[in-house]
């Protein structure tokens, strides 16, 4: 009976009608019994009156003995009375008939009301079941915009609420599926675009080598160097793409220990030393001792991508400032370079495959997105702002 609220109500109402029926039946029987007794006593009084009128010598005791005498052997049939089928008092026969008719009508009324209650219960239940079936059919064809408003609390309503929860989940999954399909389509388009450029360049270089009959070794070498460069770009792109994909499906295992944040930054700078020398970029490092609980290699990857991005967007003979500070809440690493970023780039700079208007030719649009995923994995947040022709990336590693 748990949660069968509507059925409980039906049983309660039926029980109340049963109680009313029993009470009415008892009241009617009591009423007819009193009427029956009253008529009988009147008839006995009349007999006593006649006896006392005719036989005044009879005492009250003798009359009482006659009334209470149980072995009455007088045959009443000679007076036209059949004691097995009718009462001595004719008025009581009418009372008995009335009582039988009223009891029968009362019983029929009770029976009809009970049947009506259960028919209504059955119809209401069938109506709700049909409505739920309709909802299930709508859900099965992908229509999740269904009105589930319901204030009752019976078992079907609870089932309806559960169906609503399932519908919300299916709707969310459907929307996520559409979103995933859209993102997959966009990703494939971006990947195709990223691979198309180096593949086209490689194809042109190969055609030049094959079609030139008298190509000099020096020129052939230049073409081969270009092909190798494009292959390295593809390898770098695929490597970053695979790393980012691993983060998105949450299959990367971090091996965290405490490291000096300065040691991580210096290791990152070593990885882009050649690029820094090519543009003669100076690095000014403002040091502060701070211990960071993180995965060493992944954090080097994250900071390397950010510094590399700063170098690529800096002019030659420029300076990049890296400062480390800490407080009771987090460790802050700021990487600043001279240059400005428009508002559109600021809003989308950490999105996968996004390239700003001033992006270099070989940019894949993955590095900063990968850095963001790594930093967040180590309980950090990354922000970027542009003020007074200076762009600053700030990483905040929060203490657990």
C-alpha cells in the first residue's frame, strides 16, 4: 500500500460509506423495533382492558402470569392467524415489510455508491495510464517538451515524476549528443584545415622535385628541408591533439609531488631557448620561493606553451617578464609581454583550435587550450588580460 495514495482514498471513502450504511441500518432497525414493540404492547393493553372489563375479579398478578405464560397452546389459526407467517398484530406485518423494503433500498444504494467509487477510481487510473502511455510515445519519437505538471501523490503520479526525471536526463543526453556531434564536426573541419596546409606545402615540394629534371642538389635539399619542417609541424599538431583529447576524456594520470615552482619555470624556458634566441627575446624572472604540489612534466608542458605563445606574439629584441608571488590562498605566476589582444581573442583564446587575428602561420590553436586543461587538473586557474599595450597571462595555483 506504500505510495498508493489514491487507492487509500478510495478505501477510506468506501469505509466511510460502509460505516454510514451500518449506522443507518442500525437506526432503521431500532426505529422499526420500537414501532413493532409499541404496536404489540398496545394490542396486549387492549386485551388486558377487555379482560378486566369482563372479569373484574382477575388480579394484576394473574393477568401478568397469563401474559408471561410461555406454553400457550391456543390454536390461533381458527381466528385467521398463521403465527409462522404473520404477526398477531396486523400493523406489525406492515412494519416488517417496510423495514425489509427500506433495508433492501439502503443496501442497493450502498452497493451502487461503492460501484460508482470504484468505477471512478478505475476510470481515473486508466486515464492517467493512457496519459503516461501518450507521454512515453512522445518521448520515444524524441519529443521532450511535455507538460508533467501534476499535484497528486498517488503511485501513478510518482511514476509520472520518475518518468519526468528520465525525460530530463534523455533530453540532456540528446542535447549533449547534438552538441558532441557539432563539436566533432567542427573538430574534424579544424583538423582537416590544420593538416591541409602542411600537406599541400609538402605536395608542392615533392612535385617540384619530381618534375624538375635538372634540379640541383642544393635546391633539392631546400625542398626536403621544407618537407621535413611540415612533417614536424604535423607531428607537433598530432601530439598536442592527442594530449588534449586524453584530458577531455579524463584518462590522464597525474603523478603529483611537491616541486619548486621556479624549477618548473626554468625547465620550461630551456625548451623554448632556441625560439627565444631567434627573436632575441629577453626573459626577466622575478623570483619568489614557493612549493607547488603538481605533476612536474605536465606543468612544464603547460607553462612552455604559454611562454612560447608570448614569444611568438612579441616583436624582436623585446622582453618578457615572469613573476612569482604567493599568499595564503594561492601561488601566482604572471607572464607578461608587450603586445595587445582584441576583445574577441581574449574571450576565445583558450578554446581548442582557436586562432587569433595575429596568430603565426604555424599555429595550431591547441597549445593554450592544452595548458588550461593541465593547470585546472592541478587545482589552478588561468586568466588573461590586456592593458596599456601589455598582455598578461596569470596562473593561480590554489592551495588544497
